[in-house]
C-alpha cells in the first residue's frame, strides 16, 4: 500500500510541477481611455496597433478617426480625414511600420479613369497609407478597380466630389473587413478572409504577388481567417480560424508549414483569433478556448429539502442520521465515501469544458447573425441570472506561446470575474510586439494593459464560501382511549433543532489543476417527553446532543481537456469525527428515579483516487479506517 501511495504521489507531483513551470499569468500595469469621440477616448468598435516606441494607434470605426496614444496612455494626435475631401467610412484594422507610417483598412471608391460624363466609381476594400505626420501617401485597393467592367452590372446614382452626378458599382462584399500587416521593408500584406487570399504590395504601392487559396490543405486557408502577422524575415503567419491552426508562408508567399491542431491541450488551438510576432521572433496566439469555474449557491428549495420537516423525519428516533451521528461510532465506513462519488461532482462541480459556440451562446450572447436585439436582451438576463446563482463565477482564457517554427513554449492565463462589477465585462483586445496584453471593458470602454509574468500564487485564483442554515422541528401527539373522560391517556412531545455549516475553498493553480478544501459540521439537539398520564411512573424524557464534522481535501488534475476525450485525475482525503450524548430518565422523578446515560464517539479516515487512464477506462480506489 505504501508503494502504491508513493507511486501516485510521484505522478501527481510530476504533473503539478509540469503545469506550474509551463503556465504564467498577467500582471496589471495601467488603465487608460474610456467612452468618447476624441482626445484619447473611443467608440465601441476599435482596432489597435503599436510602433517601436510603444505608442498605441487606434482606428475608431464608430467615430471615423485615427488616434495616437503615448505609452503612458496620454493623447498625442489624431487623423480626422483621409485628405481634404475624403472622410473615413468605417476604419478597421490598423498597422504601423518601422518608419512610423500608418496603414488603415477601410472602404473607398476608385474612379475608372476612362469614364467621364458620367464618371463611374467602383467601391472596394482598401488600405490608406499615412506618413508619420498623418498625411495621406497612398491608397491600396483589394481587387481590380481601375478597369471598366465588361459586363452589365447594377449601379447606384451618387454625387461625386465636384457635385456632379456619377454612378457607383458596389459589388457584394465591397465593404468586407480585411486584416493587414507590414514587414521591415514597409511592404504591406493584406489578408482578405472572404476571398481567402493574401495580397502583397511594395512600399511604393505596386502589387507584388497574391497567394493562398480556399481549403484545408497545405497553403490553403478557410473563409474567415481572423488575423495576420509578419516576422523580421518577412515570413507570414495566418490565423486560420476555422481550420484551428496557424499557416506559415515565406516572404514570397510560398507555403512553409502548418502548426496547431484542434483542441484545448497544450499546443492545440480552438478557433485562433489573434496573433502577434514578438520582437524576439516568437509568437503569441489567442484562441477561443475558455474554461469556466463556478460553484452554485443553495436555493431556498435546497435549504427546505435539507430541513427535517421537508425530509420526512416525522419520527426522529427511527433514523440516527437525523441526530447527526448515532449513539455508537459508525460501523459502516461506506457512509464516508457516499459523499465522495467517483467524479467528485457533488463536492466541487467537475470542470466543465464546453464547446465555444455552446458556451458563448449561453453566457456571452454570441449570435451568427446581426440585429437580434430582443434575443440579446433575453440572453443578457439569462447570463445575469446565472452569475447571481453562484458563489463565484470566473471565465479563464489562455494565450499560447510558440517559437517561429511552431514549437509550443508555454501558455499564459487570465481570468474574468463575472461577479466583479468593475471587471466582469473585460474582453481581449490585442497584443503588442513587446508581449503586453490589452483587455477592454465592454461597458465603459476603458483599456487595461497587462504584462506577462511567470507562475505566481495569486489570491484572486482562490474562491471560498460559507453557508449556514438553522432548522427546528416540533411534534406533539395526543392519544385518547375513547373513554368517557376528556383527558388524553398518552402525550408525546418531540422537539429538534439543527445547525449546519459548510465552509469551502477552491484554489485554481491553472485551468487544469485545482485544490479544494471543504468542512461540513452539524450540531443537533433533540428532546422528547413521553407521558402516560394514567401511569406516570412509566413516563420518560429523552434528550440527545450530537456533533458531526467532516473535513475533505481534494486535488483535481485534468489530463486531457478536450470535451470528447476528456480525462482527469482526482485524489482526495477525508476525516470524519462525531460525538453523541444521550440521557434518558423518568419524567416524574418522584415516581421513577431510573436514569440512563450513553455516549458515543467516532473517528474515521479515508483517501481515494479516481483516474481516467483511458478514454473508456476509469480506475477508482477508496480506502478507509
């Protein structure tokens, strides 16, 4: 037995060690910005980029402007117009090169030079290039917008910059969102997620090449790829969201390799959404994986169900558990483990890892379509109700760290406390090349900057609760033998009071490992007076006092976090103590001086483990004395 315990302890320590050294957390650095329309304040939808000095550039879609913010969060400058006659339509992604040039994705109209009276314009996604002073230098268009169409196309009547009538061709998807990145030579890369293409332009605006295609094979990407990054050597990294991977090309657009596989384990990706190439050449990736931690509160129904009256305890003497422990030490140790099911689900809700869409649908108001305001209102109410019904409710997200060859280096975690009024609406915003992480509050639009730290013990990762309830039960029974008098022959009065306390704490070392401590105690007092009025010498009084205490400690280690191959390792220990005192004596001491006293004590210990060795094989061991 000792060898077995030593073996399992060694396995646990190795697992804990690997998790502790492979995970880091975020450290809060500063907060800036807020809701507004200028001077360092922004609207709801923004995109951000960073220069080599740590300045932040913000493309504000709602307010249609670009702002520059200092590393300390102070407002520096802004670009209000593309040029003297052209306004931004809906600025999207943004990038900054080493020379300080600013690139902004938007939608623009290009005049087909060979058309006059009336002029014909083609609308298409574009990227505006500004110099460091905010002067427009060049406009890059996605697609061919300089040649008159050879087919009949629908067009809209518009007024051009000279006030004359003109026609506008707005093909489907003309205002689609694009993603951009710039290399060290000021060459621009434009990712078109809808067309599954990447376009490369020289610094002077000349188009150099296009690469990638639709699919899931080598050199292919799925529709909806969400981000693009470029390293110092000009290699291109695409966050291929729906293929759950990263695709790497060289500077000429030649396919190099893919990395990442669908999953939640280390090095695996679930819908990667953001990517940044750090100054040292390593890569940070944010994906959609989220790990929920909560503990449900007791409801009124739960409390009533635990009370003696609701539990059907009309006869307390028939069930020793009503009194807390019974008169003698418990001979059935199985009771200790009856509170410890193999999965630990009745003590701490087993880690719930839901698919992203299901989780977002239930808790984050995610919808594929737009304009479902009523549904979103309903979902917000459900979300609030869910949070209110828990002692704690946190959502942990991860950022994974890879080298330039796709080798997994580690992960960094951050948690959003859904019960914290100040932080509950924090959402991921961006990385910068220095490795800082930015979260944005969805309510007041403030931006919080965090640096990346190694593994630390954080009080914010601990959650606890205290629950207490008091219940009383009284019963009186009168019995008459149907004689001619009106005085009952038998009177039985029973009263019981019970106080229960539950104290618990859970500490999340990471999204895969947590420790928990729980202590349940119960104090119970019962008094009974059994009176035979016609024969008082046979009447008696019975009173009992009992106290029970059960302490539990457990460790849960998730060995495979993927929902369809989920496996975990549980190790737990338990100690149960109880004592009961009984006193029985005559109800009328002058007629019956008999007295009976009894007491009992129990002390039980146990430990157990539950280990998912294989997907369909589980090992469960319990031991107790």
